């Protein structure tokens, strides 16, 4: 039995006529009759008796009518609750610190404008933590710097960015350096295990060198920027993070012989099925990353 059977039964009771019910429901009269027959056959009862060409509910029909109305009322309440939940959903999004700083202000602005009823929950974590949260279902999707190799994670390439070497305008370093020459200077770098640090360490390892004793390691981009501005060393950070300081002249870029580029991916669990709100938020995030990395 389906909700349609119960709704048709209730409508026949209200109108007292098969033909009027068919007209109101915009279906053929035999369809209404068949629905009532199916109900009676399925439950082995008689719902109506004919008196002077009028349908009259039997005692069993009266009892079931009351229950049918309760079922339909509960189903209607369920549908309304579902629609309300879908219109005001929580969306769980992850990002590294660098890209949290780069895109979150724009992302939140667009979400507020385009999806005012959505409540985004944002998590800024290290790449390995983001991957674990995707696998556990704690995140709907996340921004990943570099390809995530896991058979249970679906990835979509959305752009590229690069790391740049920056220092104070008066810092004693030339405007151009070979990558391996960076280790001769005081370096201000992200912590081990972070996406920017892994790229730097990998590129230096190809040259047969590594960062032995950096001036400072930090999980904070802002701290690295402040120390670089103070002339305490060379910072290595994402271009979008330092761009305002390069534009204002507070920092200058040191050109490297090897570009420190990285791919950017949006990741989600391979079995994840987006709700309409999650899909829209995903597309907004994708658009922002594509715009920023295309600049």
C-alpha cells in the first residue's frame, strides 16, 4: 500500500463519490475504483457499501479513515521537515591554512549572498587531518594541495598556484637565486608536514640538499610574513598569501630558477552523494579557486 492509496481513500470519503474524486484528482474513474478495490483486497475488508447509489462508509472504513488521516498528517509533517532541513543545512568544508586565508573571505561572502539559509562549518587543518576527516565522513569536501592518493577519495583538479620566496626590500639577498642557494640564507618556512613545506623539501631533495636549521618554522603564514617584513630572513609562502605585501612594497620577491608550483584539488569521499545545497557550495568553492589561480 502507498500514500497514494490512502490519499485516494480519504478523498472518496470526503466527496462521497468515485466520479467526483476522479475529477478532483485528474485521473480516470476506473483508477479510483481500482485503488479502493486494492485497499479492500489487501486488508480483506469492506470499506464502503452502496445505499441508494451513494457510498457509505462501513464501520471498518470509519476506523481506518481516522488512522489514514493520522498517517497522511504524519507524512505531510515529515515532508515539511525534510524541506526545512534541506533549506537550512549545515555544510562541512575543510581547507589548509594557506587556502583558508586565501579563499574563505570570498567564499563566505558568496555563500551569504547566494545561499543565505546555509550554515557553513569550516575546518582549517593539515592535509593528513583533512584526508582523515573526508574518510570518516566528517567533511563534505575539502581543498587539497597536491594529489591525494587514496582509493576511497575522489579528487577534482581545480587549478594551480605557486610558492614564492619573499623578503624585506632591504634584506641582503639578490633578486634572483637558484633554489638550492636558499639554504645559505635565514629561511622562514612552514612547519614540517604542511603542503608548502613538502613541496620545498621535495624540490631541494632533488638537488641533493635540505633545510637543516631554518631561522623559524611556523604554522602561521602571518608570523612568517611579519618576520620577513622585519628583515629576519626569506619567507616561502603561497603567492596569493603574500601578494598584498608585494603590491604594497613591504616585501619583494626573489626569483627562483625552478618554479615551486602545486596542483589544487577539491576532494570528497568516493561514495559521497551531495545534497543540492552541498553541490552548490562545492561549485562556489570550485569557481573561486579557479578564478584565483587563473589570475
